[in-house]
């Protein structure tokens, strides 16, 4: 190239480029610079020039303080050439041109062509220099690619044995994304080529795996060949990117995951003549991906599949199996009183128990289905079996026996029963897995309502009951918010003196129009633990408030008794402060503990945590609150509870009072209970006294207290009339 100076410009004629020039140079991909030869530093750098170096203009100006500083951006192999040409620029009046590679601050590499010229004064002193840098990366890449293609064509024409063996170094510029290995496939003669070092990596020598037709068939995993073929055909048909993850087989049989990138070469007739590209090892990446997939689909404690996986595959499993199996569906297994293990022994014990139970479920289910941990102490099974539905039910009953076997842990033996809900795929009428889960949940609820450790099957009746229950609970929540739950107070009398002894607080629910709802219509509300506790708290506070109001008014009301439901005891047995809060509320209202009585039914004692319930009752009595056993004689083990639990009062159920005058058996029972209570130091409260004859009979038997319509109806607190 001619390096002669075409013109020397006087210093005073130089001017800095304007905004229009900045736009032009950006469009052209040209960077402009100026250098102070006397101060040996850069005085101007265009935006485009800074971008070529991977920095801002300010950063470039800060770093470009000398030729040695500039060398930091120059490829090590090009630095000597750059230094020589730069010195030449400072020693000549000619235009100097050079090509070199810039190593960008971000790590990128580009090819550039630079042309500069010096500015001298009349004495020939170099004052400054200026020039342009052009990004020629695309040109260089194309040049190298063309050079490779030309050489390759020469090799084909010469019919040499290395015709298909192109170096990986040359492919680095011609094939996008080249990395660890190079491959080629001649579509004319099916000749295959793979980098030698990748053959070695796969355990083969050149003799074991020559570059010949069939090479790829030998090393590509059989299960991945169809995917590779589909991607290959898509590339040839639509020129879609060829980017495939596949497994290569090591000579030992080990699988190595690789990512294959490539593209075809088309001739003038638009016919693909060969495919070529690169492969890179992604085995570690795939391991991480598989591990992430495992954690996304598995419960980390038990190793079972989780709810996310269950929701994704259950439909497919049931669809595929239902046509081949006699019975298929979903079972939900909910452990009974599992919190007892966590509460008594801590979460490590609970976790250990869950792991053991998961292992038992998997071993028992085997190939019959897939076991999933839905969360907490709830599991599910998607099952398919050739058993009849009746046999399937028995199969799952046996599963519960397996679950309830003792679990050893650090010297303890846990027993953990479960409630199981079954739903058959055919019952869902084509519904999705969400519907099956909801139906199985209803069956579980029914099993728990029956006392647990039971199998229940979904039925339309369960759905109807559930819908009705939902309506009742929803109505109760709204009534609680709207304060439509009322307290009425029924008087209790000393039957011997016939004087007022106290009151029982009875809950009533009013409709929006003010009419009262029969108690039997909302009894189910108290099976919901959250609602039962909210309503129970309201009853206690209002009863205490009413007692305080009567006391301040000077009324001798005796006491107010209120009932506590089983769900409340289930909640408060884990609340050590419950009794303390109740005593504090009584004290803050200006009352004594003797002004309050607590009534419980035998249901609160029918639990594995009976000792915890007894502890609450004992603490109430120790603090001066009397405890009454309500509805005595109607429970499963009334005498046992009377013997083993400390009560102050025993309430004789209304059913005995109502029929004792017409049934010798019931009269005998009332007499026996009265004598037994006297022997045990308990006082009897007879419920449902409605006639003078009943009152006289109870007085004759020595019954201490009574209540019923004969003595007084339940009325709101402001409607109670005290004797003057």
C-alpha cells in the first residue's frame, strides 16, 4: 500500500469533529482519535472508538496515557508489530496503516485496521497525530473462512486421504460456537469425521474408530438417534438451527452428554453437501440439571415424589392405566394425631417417623402405583390394579395395618394410625386429578369423623354432605362477623331449697330476620376447630362479662357454666397459657373463680391425648373453677371417666330424666348414678326437668341441682329476673 503523505496540514487549520461526524462514524463502524505527541497522551477519543475497546470514553481517556498503556488492549501476538508501526508514525510524515487485534475489556476480541498521520510544524516537529480505526472482524472471519473453503476444495480435487479432516483451529472462525471438538458429515458419500482428541476421550484410537461412514451411529446413544435425526432433517428442510443435546457412548459403555452445534453447506443448486459443527461436553451441566429436576419433583425429607410432580403426571398415569386395569384411582392417607409425636418428642422424631412410613408405603404399594407426599403428614397413592374394587378396598385396609405398626426411635416406640380416603377413577366421570383429590379428601374427612384408622370411599352422598357442611360453616362465619351468635342463660336451682344456684350459658344463633335457628342445624359448626375456638372464646368472654355485670348490679347469681368443645381442648392442650389467661380474665372482671364453671362432654376424653385434657381440667379445679361432666350416661365409658377423671359435678342426661317415671330401667339407672355420685363425693345436676312429678322424684332421690323448662327457660342476660 502507498504510504506517502498526500498533504501536511498546518496546526491552526485543525478542528475537532462535530456532532454530524460523530453520527457518521458510528454508522460506519469507524473510531476516531487524536494524540498529543509532545505530552504523549490521548486528547480525543470518539464514542465508537471507546466501544471498540469495551470501555466508555472517560475510561479510555483515563487509561490512554502512553503507548505502553495502549498495549494493554493489543493482542500479545500483535504488540511488537503495533509498537513498530506506532514509532514509525512518530518518525515520519507518511500515513501509517496497520492491522491488529484488540482485546476488549470485557474479554472479547476484534480485528481492526488503523490508519494514522502525524501533524508537524514548519520546523518538522511532530506536534500531534490523528487517525481512524475500522472494525474488520467480519471481513477477517470471512477471509479465513474463504481461505479454509478454498483449501478444502483443493484437497477434494487432489483426492487426498485428508480431504475431510479440517483442523479445529480453522473451524474456530468458520463455525459459530466452536468449543472442544469438531465433527463433519459428508452428505454425498456418508463419510464421518470426529476430532481425534474426542475419539480418545471416548476411549477409542484412530484404528478403533476411523473417520468413515457409520462412525456416528456407533457412538450416539440409541435412544437419542431419533432426536438427532429430527433436528438434522429440520435443519436441511427449513434451515432451522442445529442445536441438539445428546449422549455419546464411551467404549466402556459410560454415557457422556454433549451439545452439538452445526450447520450445512449448500452448493449452487441449493443442495446440502455436508454438515459440520462442534461438540462440547455438558455432562456436569446435565448432572446439575438432573439434580435440580430431582429436587423439583421430590420431597426432600422422604425422597417420595411431591405434590408438584403428582399434579403433573397423575392424569396421564390414570388415563393410561384405566383401560388396562380393573381398578384405578387415588388414595389419600392422612396420619391420625401425628402432631403428638412432634409435640412430645420434637421434629427430629416426627421426621424419622415420616421416613419410616414413606418406606413402608413404597414397599407395600410396589408396582401397584406411585406414592407421593402431598405435604405434612399427608400422602397420596395413584394406583392401578387388576383387583376388583371390593378387593382394592381390602388391599388398602391391609395397608393401614402396615402403617400402624410400631416405629422405633431412640428407645421409644411410636404408633401412628391413619385415615384413608379412596376414589375410583370411574367415579370422577372424566374429571381431572384436582377433582379426584377433592373427592379423596372428602373420604378422608369421613374416615376421621368415624374416629380415624379407617378406610372410606368417596360417594355422591359425601359430596352432598360436604356441600351442606360448607354452607353451614360459611353461614356461621358470617353470623360470627355480624354478631348473630347470642348467649341465653338458663337457671339452675338447688332442688332441696328450690333457690337459684346458677346459670348455664347456652349458645343461640339468630337468622338475619331475628328468628332463632334450631341448635341441631348448626351443631356441625363445632367440628371445625377454628370456628369452635373462635365461638368458644366469644362464649367465655361474654359469660364473664355478664357475670361481672350481675355482680356489679348486686345480684346473687351463683355461677355461670359454659361448655367447652373437643376441638377447643385439642387446640388448648398445646397452649400452656390457656388456664392462666382464663383466670386473668375472670380476675380482671372482678369475679372469683367460683363464679365460673366449665362443662365438658365425654368426647373430650376420647382422644390419645387424654392425659393432656385431664391436665387442663385439673388446673382449672386447682384454680377454683368447678368442672362438670355433661350428658353423663350417654358416652362410651361413662363410669371409667367418672373414676379416672376428677369432676366436681355430674350432669344427668335429659334422656334419663324424661323417661324415668315411665321406665323402671331408667329409674334404676338414675338411682344408681345418684348413689354412685354420692359415694364419690360428686354432686348431681339433673337436666331437662319439665314436670312437677319429675322434680319430686329427683328430690326424693337426693339430687342436688336441676335445670329445665319447669325451673326456667333460657333467656338473654338482660331478660333474667332475680328474686327480690
